[in-house]
C-alpha cells in the first residue's frame, strides 16, 4: 500500500522549481564532533574501563610489593538497526505542477526529478534530526529510538547527580536560576575531571537561551544591568562560543529540556556501522519489478550511544 500523499496546491502559472521544507536540526552533536564517533561497529563494541587505587605510590622496600590494585570492567556499545520505508504512487503527481517533467508515456513515468531530489534530502534531514534527539533523550521502548545518554545515566548509580536549584527545586531553566544550576553541575564533577581539555557541559536549547539572557544582564543575579561587555541583549550574535567556569558550554538541540550533562567528549560514544548509511537514501522504481506505478524510498542504518566511566559524568535532572 502506497504512502498517503496529499497534494493541495492549485496550478496557476509556471512552477518555480523549488520545494521548501521546515528547518531541520540536522545532527550538530555529530557534525560538530562534540562526542566520539565509533564507526564500523557491526554488532557490539566493548568499551574497556581501567580503575586503580587513587594513590599508587608507596614507601620503598627491598622487595617487589604491589602498590595498587587494577580493576578492568567494560561497557557494551551495541548499535540498533533502523529503517525508513516510504512508497509513493506516480499517478498522484500526474495532475500536479511537474507533470510534464515525468514524461508523456503512461508506462515509463518517473517521479518529478526536482521532487525526487528534494525528497531524498528531506528524508535524510529528518533522520538526522531524530538521531540528534535519540543521542540525548531516546528511549529504547519507543519505536525508532535507542536509549540516549540521559536515560542511560539516570539508571546508573555511578553517575554523579547534580543538585537541583539550591533554594527551590527548579522545574525549568530561567535566566534567574541557570547560574546556580550550572554551578551545581560543575560541583558534581570529580576534581580529577575538572580542567580536562575535552570537558564540556551539554545543555538543551532552553538552558542555552536562559544562559544567553542571563549574560545579557536580565537576571536578578546577572552581570550588571547592561550585561556582558555592556551590550545588553545585543551581545550574542549566534556565533559566540559560551563557557562556564572555564568549561565549554555546548548546545545539544536533541537533549530533553529538563537535563544538563557534563563530561569529557572522550567519554561519550556514538556507534554505527557505516557513517555513509546515514546519508544514503535510495529511490526504487517498482515499475520494472511488479508493473506498479509505485516508487519506494528506502534507508537503513544502525545507531546507538554509550559512555565509558559513569563516575566521571554529572547529570542534572529538573523536577517534572
């Protein structure tokens, strides 16, 4: 059965040759290299963890004496398989604007080429958007999702829980509470992690906007009435890098709006088979296979996330 296609436009003049889709998130977490990417994972990838005593130096003796214990444990990164299957009937496009570009033959019709190009890019963009959301907040029990970092960390007792707002439990991020919440996240990190070059604070869009507004001087405990560099709300131009306590703050658009995560980039992993699978969308014309006028859109890929050492991470969860 073909995917339902609704065409509500009215032809009145020459088609301009462009299709417009809603803005897509893409997958900035991966595109910007904000976590480690482990390609070529066919089934499982084992992440080894090494733990030793904090003090391996002991007083010297004449004999060889063990000065510490070494413990090896592991976490498993197992990407899951996903697919995109759509089916369009070429007949639905015969009366549309691009009918002439399909050819005059009733037997050998093609999808309008401009629409085909648009559809391929649109499907790939939707997959990237959903993948970004899955990385941070996906739930394995939901169709098309794998467990994201916030779900994995919430279930792990080794992960450091950052305190909620010290005055009252916050239910959302505001310019008035974002500083205290970020302070709690940093305070929850172990001292050995603070200062690492690849340490980052990952925030959802709501926290990102609250921090920008706070730096503009509009919070009760802001940086002055005129904000950062005395520029008020004009200080931020969408290209400025943000930091807090010397730690880079990273926008993670797919993160649930009630979480903040802090940790080293090298401790967070995204696993997949072939990276190219996430950009490959196939159009399969069924005319030569079953005589139908259907065109199938096919995409298959694997994806999953995992972290290495939970005790090196901090998770803030707001009150629902």
